[in-house]
């Protein structure tokens, strides 16, 4: 069955249509009955009731979307853990279990020295070799709700040997462009350089269908970003 997904834009369009049609119906009925004081009061009450109904509809849709994203995020993280296990000589599979900073960020860390992926001397979670944050999972806002986005962090020391780009900020911009090129149409994501941190690629998940197929495809996107990191390192 096709996933039911209502975007913010669709919410506004549907609410506007319902509101206009409802108000027109009330006004037409008012003119048919006549502009008496009693009829005008009835019309005002009808419009007020319509406004309340639309407000309840919008709140219900937002709650429904948040509940769906919680389920979707759980599926995504389960598949992501499998991906991390497959990359255990590069990705610290235990780092995601620790909440860091005031925002209680959860993230996967990647070894700066990628040769361990080949030598397999020890798992990334067991080594003391230098690591850097790679992927930040969805954060919770002040209301405790998951924000529909993930973030990739690019570390300057990872790319110190490359000579294709003048700095990491330029690499971030290129990464965002390539993510959009490969996944925007199929997945509905929007990737862009973070305004708060120029070393981060933010990926909005708001328009991503909250399906199991999308959760798997999102992990493919993470693998794609990992490949780009290795290609430039």
C-alpha cells in the first residue's frame, strides 16, 4: 500500500480549500435565509466552528506525522546499525550510544586514518586512534520531538592531502550537491550546508516518505557519503 504523506504545503492547501468552501457555504446559506440578526449570529457561530475544526485537523495531522517519523527513525537506525557493523573497522559502532553536549547529540564516529579498513588491525570502537564525528542522528527539540533531519560532519584533518578543493567548506558544498543529485528525486531529501556550522551537511527528511523502503535507501545515502569521504581522503 502506498505510504500516506502530507507535507506542510499540502496541509496549508487543504486547510485553505476547506476553509474557503466552508465559509462560502455559510455565507450563501445566510443570504438565502435573510440578513436577520439571528441568522447573522448563526453564521458567525458556524464560521467559528469551522475555524476550530480546521485547527484540530492541522494539529491531528502534525501529531500523526510526528508519530510516523518516530517509527521511521527507529527503522532507519536499525538498518544503520547493520551498516555500522559491516564497517566496524572504520566506524565506531559504540559511539552512537553516548549522548554528547547540551543537545544530547548521538553520532557515529569515523576513524581519521582509513587504512584500518584494509588492515583490520582492530575494530574502530576498540582502538585509541583518532576519530571524528561523521553522522549525527535526529535530535530532539525542546518539546522532546525528533527533528526530521540528519547531519554529516566533515573533519579538516581527513582531507588534508586532497588538492581538488581549496578548503573543507567547499567540499561540504560539493557533498550537498552530490547528495541531492543522487537522492533528492528518489528519496525526497534536501541536502545543504549548515548555516550554524559550515563544516556540516544538513539533510532534511521532512518530505521523505516514511516507509521501510525509504529507511533502507537512506542508509544507501549514508554509504554514498562514506564513499565520497574515502575518495577524497
